[in-house]
C-alpha cells in the first residue's frame, strides 16, 4: 500500500473524530490547555490503536464488529449528543464550562469514533500492510485534523454561547445516526 493510499485512508478515518473535535470546540469554550492537548492526542491515539487491534485479532472479531459497530457508535454519540441538547435547552443563559468535558466523555467519544478503524485493521491484516507505518500515519493525520477542527470550533463556540451546546449535541447525534447506515 502506498503512502498516498494510507494518507487517504487516514483522512477518511479521521473525519468523525474531527467532527467531534469541532463540536467540543464549539460547546466547551474556553478550553484549558490540558483539554486542548488531550482532544487531538486521545482521538489520534485511538484511531491508531484500533487498526492495530484489528490487525492483531485478524478476523476473530471482524464479523462481530461489522455487525454491531454502528449500533455501539450510535448509542455512545447519541447519548452524549442527546444529553448536550437537553442541557443546552435547560441552560438558556449560561455557557458550559470546559470542566464539563471530562476525560471519561472524551474517552467515550474517542472509542465511538474509532470503531470503524478496527475493521480497517482487519483489512490491513488481509492485505499484509506494514502495520507500524500505517497506524502511525493514521494517528498523526487524525491528531492534526482534530487540532485544526478544535481551533475552528473554538472560534465559533465563543460566538454562539449556549446555543453551541445545542448545535454541538445535534452534530454528535447526527454522526451517531449516520453510523447506523
């Protein structure tokens, strides 16, 4: 597999994580430095880790992951997004604080957006792709895309105020619904 092919796969895998990073930037403005760093690192790490796990398990879990990945993603992102929408309507005059973006929520977001990368890892196993360069490219591209999306989201989040929470929750919910199809 060529570098261009791996780059395009990485870019495709990073899009859900970048959308969630954009949402986090919109909703949780301002963010502390540790959260600004944790978001791209966490998403990049999981996007790189899941193909590794898929590669190592080969076809052992591939059928199960193909069958239930969309449902798992929907349940996680739908729950987080629905909660954000609900809280956005409750708090008409306040803005969510960056402390509300816990590491637990960030971890769940990273897992939900990287489930499809597991299946890519199974494909890498079948295609006999060199694993270390592939997962490294995926992790780095995802981290960069998430950082850029986070910065863009922060720009809009500070302007939108509490409506950003409703907007961001809607994006997460839509990504969750999209994962079902």
